[in-house]
């Protein structure tokens, strides 16, 4: 099952034998995504999923999340300050300020 999960998030199988400090930020994010889909959820909460990644890794992770959403029939609650990422990932958008919905 681990091999299938790593394939689903586009990581090589040898990653299963590595320690977290041996992985890049993008690889760590993909491992986290693999862990979240392992329980076959209907909804995944993504809180700033690309905040600590470089621009190339951000795009790759967003593309992966889009593909997984379609393949696995997932829904996401995507929380971010990155409006470009929100626009790319979302069908419906809600803007909040100080805990209140403003738009």
C-alpha cells in the first residue's frame, strides 16, 4: 500500500526508507498528502499547503492536488493567503477577516 500511495503522489518508492530530514520540502509535502489520502477521506483540509515551498514546487503540488481531487473524487477545504493558489484550486471562494465572512 505504501508503494501505491507514493506512486499516487509521484514519489519514488525509496522515499519510504528515508528520514524526514533527508527529504526536500516538496517531498515532505507529498508524503503528507499521501498520508492524508491513505484513509480514503471525502474531505481534506489544506491549511497553507504551499506556504513553505519554492514557486516550482508550489505549482507541482497544486497540480498534484488537482489531479488527486479528480482521480479520487475528493473535496478540499483550501485555506491560504495566496490568492493565485486559491483561484487555481477553488470552485467557490469565501474571504474572511477577523473571523467574519467579508466576501
